[in-house]
C-alpha cells in the first residue's frame, strides 16, 4: 500500500502520511504537516521550530469498503521571527473538514 499516493488522494497538499496502521478493523493514516509547510500563525513566517505535538483522531470516513481514520499530529511550534509559541492550524480539521469529509464518503 503506497501511503504517499493515498495521502494525495485525500487532497492533503501540506501533509505527509508517515505511517499506516490497522486498528479495530479500521485503516488509520498517521499524518502530519510537512516540516517545510509549518507556518507561524501570528506572523506567517516559515522560520519555525517544532516543540511538541498532540494527536487528534478523526474517524468515520471510508475508503471503498474499509473504514478509515486519520490520526493527526497537531504540532506546537516556536516562531524564530516573532518568538511566539503557537499550535499549527490544520485547515482540513477545522471549518472545512465537515464539507470535505461529506464529499469524500
Ligand atoms: Zn511568527
């Protein structure tokens, strides 16, 4: 199973699938934002450093007949430009996610 192409099938331009696993009969894609795509939420600088991350699970998707979940690493970053610490904004996991997932299932 080629996870990179599957990730592209889902339309994630800025994310990478770093692991795929099977959990409770569901395919779980572990995804995170590519390092070069991490951006400061305050000043929009790309000069940031990763500090830590939280994991969020989005479930009840389907890929063919298989149930699919997304385990997303939401990374906390420190901006080297404005020195602020913030959590990255995951666009598909916020306001657009519902429409996106409804369209795909
Ligand atoms: Zn900044």
